[in-house]
């Protein structure tokens, strides 16, 4: 397992506000780990999650 990321690091990495990340956590829409009172993120799972939300353009010819 890679080094786990904090909310601040995730915010910087995927360019979302901390408040948005907290909302995603509350709605269980983003993969995270709960270790004691800490919320951490596996960078590999986070990358997969971002790729799953990639929208491909429509090729209109």
C-alpha cells in the first residue's frame, strides 16, 4: 500500500475544496479509510475513482 493521503493532500491533488471532499465522504461517494478519528485515502484507489469519473467526449462527424 502506498503512503496514505490526508484530506488536504487529496484536495490539492484532485483540485476540489476540502468542504466538497467532506461532503463526498459523508455521502460515501469517494473511497476512504477511517483509522481511529483520522480519514485517509489510498492514492491508488483515489486514482481509480478519478478515472471512473472521466467523461469521454462525443465524436460528432
